[in-house]
């Protein structure tokens, strides 16, 4: 059973599992889930914690020994196992299957690691473990979910805020929940227990948002120029290589050209074959409603020229060039401006 991060603690209080799996690339949510499990574990009599890391030198027999060992001070075993790659390998999978088939009485096992795919979730060892508990996937929060998380965090700090204040906090801390939590704790110290306004948040916080190249692409496909430029600015400040950005733009141009050609021929689009998942199809449809094949040919010329410049010569202001290229996906009327 999958449990969403916001329901993690409620699920623990509802039914104490033997095994919990927490994976994802959102560190703050993972930390909150792990802290919640530790708190409930202590309340349930799991007073000692063993921590194992399944790195390249790890011997999987250690996990079986830990699960079967008895302490002088506690007879309930709580083990935390980190999978740095998200996968246990063949040897680890065998041990985990053995563990899942054995006696789990008085054992609480937490397995955690980075983002995992459907291949891991469908693996035999994963399914066998989940049969004794549940799993939670912690991914970066966006939009309404991010605002809900901020609202809950404000409540935990005896604060409330009007919608504009929450929206500004979400904008300032998108992709960085750790910074959001720290900013909220700071707001509690500054203002005490009261309702915050947008002005309060604006005075006391700074922009600590973080983004990925994939979010830049989504903003461009959706035609959101303001968001795209902000993301590009943040990518530059974080030291992202310009070649990574231009590679992503070339990939999207190729996909859009393929889709636009199919559309012009009156052929149906096989989204699955093109590996465009349902959550992204609306974004591509939005882009196709704005961009013509003529626009895409113009983008190709600009991308080819810029790609050659980046590879063969020094570009003094690469992110200015990238901004120009990004705006062409809207499309902005920049034909008369040279890169």
C-alpha cells in the first residue's frame, strides 16, 4: 500500500507496520517521515535503533543478524537500512525476501533511499516487504500541494497566513522545503502567533527556490514566460552548465517537431510510444496550439547556431543566449535579434 507523505503519521497511528519503505529526492519530507516513525517507534517500545547502510562494502548477513539479535535493554528491534542506490542488488534482494518470509514479531524495519522507478516498485523483494507495511514516495511539492504543505507547517508553528502570503512563501521556497521550514520558523520568531500577510512575508524572507531543467521545459511548454525566466535565472545562480540546458531545449524541439508533423498530416499521436506520459500531454498540446512548423524551423536554426557556439567558442553571456532561445518557444517575436 502506498501512503502519501502528508498521511504518513496518521497511518502509523492507525496501524503500526512491521516494515516501512520511504524513497524520494525531497529531503525535508523524507526527514519528517523518518522522524515521525522514530517517534512512534519509541512510543511502541522500540527503544533502541540500529542503523545500516547498504553501500558497496555492506555484508547483507548483517541485516539478518541485526533482526535476530537481542539487546540487554530492549527485546523489540528497530532497524533503519539505507539503500544509497535505491536497489539492493541480487544478494540484497535474496536477504530481503528471506526477511519478509520470516518472523517479524517485535521487529520494525525502515528502508529508505533516493527516488525509485516502477521497476523497483514491481520487484519481488519490494512487494514482499510492502505486504507487511506500506511505502511512501517523497517528491518535490508544486502548486496547490506545496501551498497545503506550507499551510500545515505554519499551523505547527502556531501561525496562519492569508492566501497571498502562502502563495508568496511557495514562490520563494519552491523546490526547497528545508528552506521553507526554516523561513516559517523564522517568521514565528519575528511575528509570534498571529496571522501573516503578504507584506510580512515579503519583509522577512528571501527567495531560496530551486529548480531543475525539467521544470524549465514544463514552463516553456505551458507558455509561462515569467516562470521560465525565473527558473533560468535560478539555474544560472546554482551553476548549472549551459550545455545541459541547451541539450534539453534541443530534445523538446525534436519532440515538438515530430508532434507538429503528425498533427499537420492529420495522424493521431501515440503518446505512449513517444514516452510522453499523461501528466505532460496537456503541456505539449498547449505548445502545439501556439507553435507552427515555421516557428519550429526558426527555433532549429537558432538552436543549431547556439549549440555550435557553445561547443566551439567562448560565449561571454551564455544564459542571455539561453533566455533568447527559451523565449522562442512561447513564441516571442525575436527574429530580428541575433544571438
